[in-house]
C-alpha cells in the first residue's frame, strides 16, 4: 500500500512543482510573515498548497492533511504532511534550492515521502521498506566517514536570538569537520544526505512538514535520523547521518546544548 500512496504523492508533487515554475514571477509577491519579518509567505506558497489539498481530496476524500500554510484538517488514519515550498526565501530570491515536500502517514508512521527539488528537476522518493530513489537509482548514504572528514549541512532559524545560538554552536562545529554547507531547505538537505552529497545534517527548528518526507528518504538510504539524547527527530533538533557519524556528530553537539534559544 505504501507504493500506492507514493505514486499519488509523486504525481501531485510534480504537478505542484510545474505550476510553481510556470507561475513564478521575477519577484514573487510576499503576502505575510510568520515567526519574524524575514520568515515570509508568498502567494504561490498558498496556491501550491491549495492545489495539493485539492488533488488529495479528489483522490482520497477521507484522509487528513497537515499543511504548513493551511494547518490540520480531517481526522483519518491516513494523513498527508505537506510543505508546498520548503525553502521559500530561496524561492523568493530565485535560488535553486527549494522543494515541494509531501509525506504520507498511516497510523502516525511515515510510509511514503516525495521531495521534488523543482529547479533542479530532481524528484526524491521513498516508501517504507522499499528504499530511497532518484531517477531510477537507489540511494545510499555515505558510510565510514570520520567526523573530521565529514561535510555537514545545517540551517538557521529566523528569530535573532535563535540565530545567535546557532552561530555559537556552529563556531564549535566548524573546526571539527571537513566543512559546512547551508542550502536553505531542510527537505533538500536530508535528501542530500541520502544521495551522498553531504555526509550529515543537523538543524534546530525545522517543523514536521519540513522533515517528514526528507527524513524517510534519508532513513531508507541507510542514514540514521533522530534527535538529541535518544529522542526522535523533532523541531528541537533534527540530526541525520550514517550510523557511526551520527553518534560522533551527536556527541560533538551535546555539550553545546544546541536545542536552547538565547
């Protein structure tokens, strides 16, 4: 059944991505801000989520939906987790690292996930127990990478106090790893781990719709995805890397208390 959900999610994500590419103006309209003046919502965020919700309801009218822009609707045992544009600031500025992210839960477990990195024409998919895939190629995360040779992706929040703490944490991490990459889309970063483009990822602040689909893609590539101190991945901190590197990165971060805010 997971593959049935995946096929529908992929079809919807591709349609939303095509609409966004076709309709994106030179400078998209900012409709509102959320957590800070720099945390923006564009007209196309809302249009894309409305399209996705419409297609889900046409195919599966009894399912629940949790979307970044429209919140939670319905109460079915199957729930769709939707981020219409993960990386909205990149979308706003015309940078290529933004994605449409759709995951499907059954009884609270994510069983299918699609991350369509639209500007790059790359659609990452995963179904529980069926592996992670890109363009017909099964993905495997990098393994056996020591911490000091690891390329690590991360991101930053919008609240100034949180950003100050994240910069402090980063200052301790940079000397201990190969280098840092900051793409601007949590979903895409998790898929980058799956594809071996980076070795690990950590970030404080991503919401469930940011990491639900990408987290499954990473996990199905062989990566470990979790939070601090044995917790599942969560907005407090999401951490992802192959076993071995995951623990080393966790132990580097733990004394820095990366879940705190200023």
